[in-house]
C-alpha cells in the first residue's frame, strides 16, 4: 500500500505484513492487479511473488524484476 506495507512470505514460513520504509509512497496495485513501483533503484531488483487466492487454493507466480 502507499505506506510501504508489503506482504512477505519466505519459504517454509507464514506470510506476514512488513512495513518497509524503502517502499513507502512508491508502491501501488492497479485495478488490473499490476504492481507499480515508482522511482525504481537497483535495490528493487529481486524476485516478487504474485499470490492469488482462489477458493481453497493459493497460487504463486514468481516474477523477476530486472533493472537495466
């Protein structure tokens, strides 16, 4: 959200909400569920995982952000 809260899930751990000051006022999710990161830096280059909850399933789609 606009305050920099992101959902963090590491392998073999439960998901948790993290207030990351590095993302404050830089991240948003559009109506089509696209993740938008403003003022991108090299520190943002990482793998983000899109998590979709559908009925009783949770689907995960890793996406690598490359900065050139």
